[in-house]
C-alpha cells in the first residue's frame, strides 16, 4: 500500500523542503519506491533534487490545470525515484484552480492513478494554506509538520491543526498527523524551551527525534544531493536516518497494535 505524506506548515523557512528531500532520499536508501511531488512554485525541492530546469517538459502545474497525468509529467531520477517537478507557473495555479470543479480533489485523483507504482509519495508544499496545500492535504494519508525550534514556534500550529480538521470533515476522513518534527534545534536554552513547549502542547504528535541545526543540510541541495550522499556522517544525516526508520516502522500498524 502506498503512503502519501504531505509536508506542511504555512510558515516558510521551517524545514519543509529539507525534510521532503531527505526523507525521500532516506526512503530510497531503504529500498522504497518514491515519488517526490514539488508543489511549491519556488521549486526548491526540484532544484535540490538535482533537476536542471532544461530537463523539465511538464510539471505539477500541467498536472493540476490540464488533463495531463502524473505519469506523463514525471522525471525519472533512478529506477526507484521519480519527481514531479514544480515551476514558477504554479503560483498562477492558486487562482486558476478556483475556476475548476472539485478543485481541491484534483491531486488526489491524479495520484490515485499511480498508486501501484510507489511505496511512498512525498509532497512538498508552499508556505501557505491555499489551494495547492489543500490539494495535497486532500491527497495525503498523513501530514508531517516541521517546526523550527525558534520563538513563535507554536504560532500557526493551532491554525494548521484547524485546517487539518476541516480537511478531515470535508473529504479526507482518514488524514492523520504523521508527526510534528522539531527542526534546526541547538543546545541553547531557548531551543530546548521551545521543543519542550511544543511537546507539552502536542505530546502524542511530536517526534522524540529532532533535527539539529547543521550547515551540511543547507549545503547539500546546492549540489543537488541529499544529506546522505553529501555528508553521510553529519549530525543532519544521522537525524534524518532515524526519522526515516521511524516512518518506515510505523507503516500503518500503530492503530492495530496497541503497545
Ligand atoms: P521551508 O521549505 O519550510 O521553507 P527549508 O527546508 O527551505 O524550509 O529551510 C529553510 C532554510 O533553512 C534553508 O536555507 C535550509 O537549507 C535551512 N535549513 C533547514 N533545515 C536546517 C537544519 N536542520 N540546519 C541548518 N539549516 C537548515
Ligand atoms: Mg520549501
């Protein structure tokens, strides 16, 4: 069974793209078949995965706006890794989609056609709760929420949870929170306080694994590489490796096997 995981947080700069790229790479490393969908018009996941703009014929915009299939738009990176790239045009899709019937369900329908081809579909989202993010929440089995360990970390989380509840009410009943992931943590007092505060508010959802601030994670995408290829022994690689193991081990069994 394919698992569709959406990275979401309407705040920018919290680690959505970094996490999308590195969990996609980590899942691959663990033998999983992965489709990475870049739904952010800024295209950071696309370029961070090493895709050259010149390689792109079709992108997520074409899939959402026309009757083009995901299959006919993807770029094959390796046997087990496909990417549906983004383009700046996607910014316009927010508006163009408003004219469409069932506009929030388009991505779900398009992904459903490809479900047997992948173990995981990872969707990177723009820093907004517009129609692009809504499409991915409707298409997703779970949401992974990166939260930067900084002042105001909790701000916006309540709104995001409200959006998730609305999505559950209006068409995606089974949507779960994969986890809240504290990112860019440091050994400072404030960082520890923020992590503790988020854990206090969301004890069930918050991962015990945190992603430390690590400059290697910033450098890797400019070489089109994951942290595992770029700096496999870095603190960032170790943390993302643990996260990937945790994601794979969950595998939908947690509900049926109370521990
Ligand atoms: P988002 O997609 O939520 O906007 P990004 O993943 O692009 O966030 O991260 C924002 C910036 O922070 C980027 O420059 C990225 O390289 C950097 N960054 C993300 N995670 C870390 C980390 N754990 N340590 C250091 N820098 C990070
Ligand atoms: Mg991003």
